[in-house]
C-alpha cells in the first residue's frame, strides 16, 4: 500500500512555496532526478525527446506542465503557450498529439473563460489535425471536466478525448457516458489522494476496477488508451483482447516518460501500440511529486541523487 506516501506527496505537490522554489531552482540543476520523469523545461527539449521516441517506434503525447492557476492572466499565458506549441510541433514534424489540464486553463477562476481558452487551443488543433486529450484531475473536477468535454464535443470538436480514473466509483457510469458519445477514453488508475467515500483505497480493488473498465472500453469504446505501468494489469488486458479477437490496432497502451521503459519496449516488440506521455516545462514540481508519491522507492532514488550518487 502506498496511500500514506501518496497523501504526503499530494500535500507537497500543492505547496505553492515549494512549487515556486522548484521552478526557480530549475530542472537543469536537479537533472539527476526530476529529469528522469520530465523531458526538459522547453518545447525544444520535449521535441528532441519525442523524436527519439518516435524513431524507436513509440507514439507520443506532449504535455506542457502546469496546473492550478489562480488568475486569468496565468490561464491566458498557458493558453498562448499551447497555441505556440501547436505551431512549433507542426514545424517540427513530430506527431500531433497534446495533453492538457483544465485547472491550467483557469477552471478555478472562471469556467466560461476556461472553456474559451480550451476552444482557442482546439481551433488551431482541429485545423492542423492534432488530437487533444484532457487529463483528469482530482474528484472535485470530474463532473465539470466531463461537462466541458461534452459541450465542446457537441460543438463538433471531435479530435478530443478525456482521461477517466479507475479508482473512482463513478467511473463505470462515466465510461458508459463516454462510450455512448463515441469519445476516446484514456483509462488510468488515478494519481490523486481521494476519500473512501468516492474512491477505492486498496490497490487490489483499483486493479480489478481497471481491468473491468478496460474490458468495457475494449468491447464498446472508441480506440481506448490503457494507461498503466502495471504488468499484471497489462497481461490481463492483453489476454482479454486476444480472447475476444480485438485487433492490436483498435487500442493502445500508454505510459509516462521515464517509467518502466523495459515494459514500453517489450509491448512495442509484441506488436502493440505504445504511446509515451512526454511532460515538459518549468512547472514540473506537482507532476514530479505525484510520481514520487506513487512509488516510495523513488524517494530513495532522489535522496541518493541529492547525495551525489548516480
Ligand atoms: P502502479 O502505481 O500500481 O504501478 C505499477 C508499476 O509501475 C510499479 O510497480 C512500478 O514498477 C511502476 N511505476 C508506477 N509509477 C511509478 C513511478 N512514479 N515511478 C517509478 N515506477 C513507477 N492520473 C490521473 O489521475 N489523471 C490523468 O489524466 C493521468 N494521466 C496519465 C497518463 C498516462 C499516459 C499514464 C501512464 C498515467 C496517467 N496518470 C493520470 C497517472 C495514473 O493515474 C497513475 O497514477 C500512474 O500511472 C501509476 O499507476 P500505474 O497504473 O502505473 O500502477
């Protein structure tokens, strides 16, 4: 069980002071640990990482790190950065696939502005055939995220997908809701500390929910993305797809940059589609804290790196 460390790192991830310090400290100086999970601070670094991954046969999605903005100005800056990114990615000729968070676009400040910001990104994205995935944040945002998704879907933004979290009890209904639309779902276990009133607390329960929901997505969904590094869960998903005769090009696996590269390579070698989530940017601290909280062994890794060992 990792829920204790998950709660601790979730609390750290929300510390504004630590976040500011981390951005000032910079990824370059903390190269030995944070850069294992983050492709760099600039879009150029992320493009280099993406080129390397694509040349090995992986697919990619680029995530400009940032979340929980508390002013409209900060949301506008993030929106402009995504618009700029769309142009740069096009020029670079890498795969056109991006992921973003609604708290980065101002959902906490003003919902209508957040939707406008998202539309500002989706317009050039649709024109240039990008796929845009809305990440799912903690449970206070679940319903709002899905409502915004549905609004834009109704406005014919169809190169748009969402993430759903297996640990939430509500997700079974949300999977059906998205399947009815024909929307593309990325299924994840869930990265935030949630209460027992809304989410499974035991790893075994979360894993069973993931497999159950993955089956529904494979049977009835639209090109689902099964995003986990858990070999046991992946084996169950593969066995189910094979037994049902579901072709390997009807779904994809996804993993995070720098995590379980061995498994990423072996799934690719077995003929599966494998997309790597490539995060970049100066606002890496909350993302990094969630990665530490998922795996206590990472903390030892960080401490060793701080002590100068490689
Ligand atoms: P689990 O945590 O059980 O780990 C299984 C194995 O993977 C571990 O034994 C270890 O080997 C390896 N591993 C996992 N995490 C590691 C880490 N941090 N460091 C080193 N090794 C690690 N969440 C969310 O709430 N909203 C979202 O939108 C997304 N988006 C997203 C996209 C993609 C592409 C992925 C892969 C994941 C997400 N997540 C997410 C995160 C997700 O919810 C979950 O927290 C992590 O994937 C870790 O859970 P696993 O499924 O890997 O299982």
